[in-house]
């Protein structure tokens, strides 16, 4: 790509640290732009996304072909946003004189979506069928459950792990690369006695996936890892890319780090961006050592550039956050600072109990609102989802609208899974999970009928025309010919046809009577299916539609969202894990005491304690202007009479040291015996009880 004369400096808006990261590398006379391995430690609120986008744009402006840039992110949304920014920066830099290729960054996407593309291309090398299906978490758990039942493990006299637990154990084994014995000992000790049975279950699960030509999320990474671990194939794929960039590197697991190392063993052209202080996803097998040990993987070691200028929070909030994280044992030292942005110090508020905590938070939120701050600019964060239960009741009582981050994803809605199952089965006739779901939509079809139908299809080489010869149960006899015609038609039409989207209205027409028979709230569910039909227009092929939607589904479904939000403003409630990457003017953090920060389940291992410190750090750095840490003095014991007073006392969080408290304001909020505002004396008179006590002796 020819580079036009730039009319302005497109890197002018960057601060010195950001600019160093964007420009890192060299371009010898008459040669192409190269760089050694680079680690960008991007502190909270320091403009990580802008820096990475400018680095990619700089590579393109320097003559690197967009097709030779691999950009790996953790969500499709992040990849799309990065692509949009890069496009805007390059066009501005070149003043529109050079047309950019369609798509700008054809190899920009999540680890899983890129893996899907590569595995289909190299399917023959891996013994895969290019038409393999991708199982979402729900389908994978169902397949484990079928295997579990067939092996007789569901009928054990002692409690055997449920399907979701089994899938979690399997996933952790794959993503941490630890042995099954180690995974059970470290994360699932109560399942340790079932090691041999679990090993047998996982062997059966893998065999079934292979038989049905299906891969789950973990398989996508695992197969990609095996692909590039081969020296010849790894070198071939690595040669496609001059530069490989990874966002949120602190959230990568062991397998992802191995893939990156296999693609570029010498680190040439590798840039990773992240913040070790925000590594909080070890429960998803994220490994903080990936980012901590990154520079030492290479000789010479990777260049490390730290971004410390914060554009989000006041200096007072940053002072407290810096103080907290400075006590972490192993880290990249950095000191976040904000230029000319001052405000009030964070507040550490002790409250009598959970009721007083709720009262303080609600009154503070309403006071902020009266002062001109919108509800949606305020957030209440907490360690565990149930910590907001009492607050939610009070918000309802006071008619304060709110949303709570978390919950089911779009693809977990039953009606959406039903519709997609029809397309998945048509796309891969061997997909037993999809087949059973579709068949059981028909009246009279239970597991045994579905099994007989599937076995007959298997005996006829999975030709859907063979369905016409199957005799269904009497209840579905009338609907059977139309169903057979639908499936044969979907399978006959090439999945790559430009007009494949016309299949969705066909499936919806067939599905409508079953939707009305099986579910309530039909209008809301129909709206979801209409949305699904509109989304399909973005995808060139049916396979791409099914795979991408499975790997990165929309966040909510209409029938799972509750009543429509009628207010123009609402408060935000969120777990800290869900709040990462977000920001609000005012943040209230609940239950800042030992047992919550750190969690009582993390106190057994130093590494988990350090992650809990990072979790508190993430929570604190979400605030822009105002931060309140609320610590109840006592917690009422559950399962007692309504007016019972059994309680335990909350211990001050070990993270809230005297040094940290010195950076904050101190406050107290209590309640009187009637549940109103705390009662205080009207008199200023002081009694020297201490002296009288000493004089007694």
C-alpha cells in the first residue's frame, strides 16, 4: 500500500508514553517497518484503547499491509470498535488520498473467532470436517449430561457432580493445562473422589463431540494450539502476519499464551497491552503470570512501556488506589496521576449493619441526584451478586429505577435456542444436541422417540430426505410432512448462498405454532426472533452466522429483561467483575470487610488474596469524581426469626491499612432503635469517664 504525504501529525493527541508505544519500532531505509516484542502496561483509565488503535494505525501508515496484521481481542465488540478507530485515524493521517481496503483489518477478532476461521481452513490437517458445529456452553453441558447418564454416573448412590460442574472441571483442565488431579485438588476438592469416573466421562464427552463433528469453546483454542505447535504449520501461519497485537493480555489463559508464543517464537512484531493490576479472572483460568513473565520470554527482553497518566479519576481517588496496589507483592510498579484534576478524598464509611448500609447508599444517591448528578452516572458495586439483595428491596420501596449487570445471555433464552437449533441441525446433520432439541419441539416426541429418529437418520448417512420414511408418534403425524420438507430444503440449499437469510422466515413460520404451544409471552419472544432475523443480514454465510453468534452472543433477551424500563434515568448495580472497563461519576462499594474483600473463599492461598486486592483496585478505579467504601460493623445471621438479633461482627478488610485510611475521609452512619436516622446528643457537654475509670484503681 503506497503511503501518501501526511498533512498533519495524527499522533499529536497522544501523551509521551502513549506516543512511545504507538511509534515503537523502526523502518530501515528501503525496508519494511519492524519491531521487537513490546509490552504496554496500561494503568486504569490511561487510554489503553486509544493507544492500541493508534499503534495499529501507525503500522498501516508506515506501509504495513492491513492483511498482515493480526489483532486479538476478548469481545467482538472490542474488535469492531478498534477497527472503527483505526479506520478513522488512518483516513485522517492520509487525508483520504489512499483508499483503505474493505474491512480495514480482516484479521481482527476474538481469539475464538480467529480460531474458528483457521480451523476451518486447516481442517484436513487436523482430521476435522470443515463443516463442524460450535457448541455453546448450554449445548456442551447438555452433551456432558447425556454422556453422564449413559455411563450410569447419574445413578450413583453418592452425589456425583452435575453437568455444569463437570463442564467447569473439564474447561479448567483444558485452559490451565494442569492435570485432572491438580484441578480437582486446587479448585474442586469435593469432587476428588470421582477422579476416575470424571476421566471416563470426559473421554466419552470428547468421543461424542468427535462423532457429531462438534467443537466447544475450549476445543477452538485447544485445536488452534495443537495446530501451531507443529513447527511447519505454526511457521506457515505465523508467516502470514508481520505484526500480532493482543488486547487485555492480563486476561489470557495458558493456552492463549502458548498460541501467541508459537506464532512468533522470537517475539518479532508482537505487541501485548494490559494491566497486571486488573487481572481478576482467575476463575476463568486467566493467568496473571502471562503478563508478569512476558518480557523474560525473549532475548533480548521485551520493551516495557508504562502508561500512568489517568484521564478518568481525580487525583485523590488515584492516591488511594495507588496506595492500595503498592502493597501488592509482585507487579509492574506504576503511579497513576491526573493532570489538574482535583476533588474530594474518597470516603471510608462504617455503618452499623446492612440496613444502615442500604440507608446510607440510597440517601447519598438521592442527594447526588438533587445536586444534578443523574442516577445512571452513579453505580453501586459489590463482590457477590447477592450482596445487593437488601438494597434492591429498598430501591423498589422508594421507587428508584435500577438495572443490574449480569444474568442470562440472549442465546440462553429457550425460544432463541429452539430456532437456532433448527439451523444448526441443517448445517450439521450429525449434531445430536441440535437434533434432539428440534425433534422434542414436536408433540409426542420424547427422548426415546428422538433417539429412534436420529438413529434412523444416522443409518441413512444423515440424509434429511430419510426423515420422510420415519413413522412419527401419532400426535405429530399431521405436522411431520411439513417438518420433513423444511429440513430437506434447509439442507439442500448451500449454506454459502448469498440469500441464505431467507431460511430464517421459513423456520419462523414453521416454529410459530410450537412457540405458541410451549411458551407464554409470545409477542415478546417473537420480537426477539425478529431481531435475530435482522442480525442475520450482517453475515455472508449460515455457518458464519451460527458460529459468530455462538462465540459472542448479544447480552440480553426480551423475555428475560423484566418489565420495560419506562424511566429516562436509572441507577446501575453491578458486581465488580462485570464493572471492569466501565466508569461512573460516583461509585459506592458495599461490604468492604474481610469475608467480602477479600472473599472468604480466597483466604487459603496467597495468589488468590493478591487477586482480591486487584479486584478492590478495579472497583476503586471505576470512580471519576466520588468514591465511597462502605463497611458494616455487624452482619445479621440468616435463618432466624424476623426480629432476631443474632449477628457476627465484621472485621476491617486487611486491604484497608492505616496507610490507605490516611488517604481517605472517615465517616459513620447508624440508625436509631426505631429504624430512623441515628440519634445524637444535642449537648456539647463532655464527661471525662476515662479519668474516673483510672481513679478507680
